[in-house]
């Protein structure tokens, strides 16, 4: 009997390891395209006067609408359907993005693509509610890797290998198939059992006409949670959403509207490349922020309880301090070398990543019920996207003012924007061509 129990335990460990790997891959594949778009933002706007914040707005607008509405009804649909729909939206968005003839059409492609990204994030994050908590750690760690892989892949091909921006993004389209393959590999007995349970209970309710509709509605498995329960969960999670909003507002305003006007004449790379290195450092920091708990749980699990932070407002305060530094550095130009800005980009990314992972862990602690936890995790990322959207709207006015100050007051025309000066910078690598000439 003991041997059977030991065998079963080992089997569960093997299944758990398989699921952990799948959720890790989900995290990488679902958010890779998000970081790819952020890194390509300035190249997508090559030759135009459109503020970089327009990309942030295009990314956040459709995402926010989906994330606000989806958790309220998305539980009715199977995970298989949601996964396939995510891949479809990503595919259509990528095709429009790389084939669009002008900037405005590319922004439309970004909106469609971001809808697929947000749907996949909601789907996979909510899916972890049916598994052990370690799957959340694995998913968040995978997302952290995506935030590292995206900028390195894009900057590596466009900056170091001199491949055109549009061509670089086109090479990632076949990667979408890996999402479907990973979902096929995932052990789905947990989510399948929930689906069967709901279907079974729903069938048994038919002859139960003696109970009043008021008694049956709140516990109907078809809906998962009643509206009252959903609003209760939303109220409890609101402080974490607010902290997330402030953190990502400060982070996105810094990276998409402020340091985009800050370049250094004494650096070893061109003004366009400044943005690439800013984003790389920021995403390296975010990778470490999102993954440090996962890495510690694998190497020194005893330390994990001491590094988790439930008071997530602390991250918001630190990120706002980073924002203030970038504003003064851009306006007064007192920073002597680009390396200092790169360090602050990395620490700002670490703060944002730490906010994300600690908020997810806190949800697991606050909501022990799987249904409430699934709904709460779906709402959690709204703060991120509200912050990004608000930062984009503010950035529409901030970046032009900083650029005007740089050009006319500081007279640093060649070092006032981190993008190609001509529209050809999107379809061809003009930077390498000019260097060769």
C-alpha cells in the first residue's frame, strides 16, 4: 500500500513538472509579442511626428476593453476555444502589422495583436487556478523570460545583424503554432474535470423545480460566481489594482514618452539605438523582477517567504521616484553618461516586475477558493493596462514638449528623438546602409 502511495506521489510530481513546463512556455509565447511591439515602437513610427505614446495607446486601448469585460463572462467558454481565439487574433494582428503601408495601419495591426495577447494572458493566468500555486510562479517566470527574449531578439536582428524591422517581426509569425502545441501537451485533467462537473450539475438541476430561482442562481455552476460574489472579489482586489496602475503608469510614461527624447552625443551608438538599449535594460530588470521568486523557489525555497511583499504600494512609490529622475534628467541634461540612465532603466523594470509577481501571489493568499481566485487573477492585470493607457494619453503631450525644449532651448536637434528620421527605416535597415556608405 505504501509502495502504491509512493508511486502515485511520484506520478503526481511528474505530471506537475510537465504542467509547470507548459505554463512556463505559455508565459513566454503569450507575452513575447508584447515586448516585441514595445521594442519596435520607434521603428514602426519611422519618419513620422507621431508621439511614441500612440503605440502605447494602441496597445492598451483594446487590451483594457477586453480585460475589463472578459473576466465577467469568459468563464462560460472552454480553455481550448479561448486558446485558439488568442492565436487567431495574434496571427491577424501580425499580418496587418508587417504588411501595412503606413503608420496608422500599423497601429491598427498592433491593436488586433494586443487583443490576442491580452486574451492569452487572461486565459493562461485564470487556468492556473485549477492547478497548484507553482504554476502561477512558472507562468510569471515565463512572462519574465518573454520580456527578456523580445527586446534581445529584435535588437539583435535589427541593430547587430542589420535586418530590417519589418522582416524581423515577420520571422516570428510561425512561432504562434507553439502555443497550440503546448496546450495539446498540457495535462488537462484538472480543467476537464471542472468542465464535466459543471455540465453534470447543470443537468441535475432540471428536475429541481421545488427550489426557488433565488436559491439556485448564486450557486449555479454554469456561471461559477454570482454577480454579488464577483463585485465582492473586485472590491477586495481594488487596492492591488490601484498600486499596479500607479506603478505601470510611471514605468510606461518613463520609457515611452520621456527617455525617448534623451540621447547622448558621447555614447558609442546612434540616437535610434539608444531606445533599443533603454528597452533592453528595462526588460532585463523586469525579467529579474518577475522571475526572482521562481528562481529562489527552485534554488533556496526557505528564503521565498522573506522576499515576498504584500504591501504592493511600496513598488508604486519607488517607480514614481524613477519617473521624477527621468523627467529632470531629460529637461536639465545633468546626467553625464548614458550608462547611468541604463542602470535606472534596469531598476525601474525590476520594480515593475516585482509588482506583478507579488500581486499574483497575494491573490492566492487572499482568495483560497479556486473560482474566486480565477476571477481575481483575470481582473488583476487591469491596473497594468490602465496605467499604460493613461501614460499614453499623458505622453501625447509630454514627449512633444520635451522634444521642443531639446530642439529650440537646448539646441540638440540630432539628439532629441530615438528613431529613424525617414519612413524607410521600417522596411529597410537605413542605419546599416548609411554606415556602409
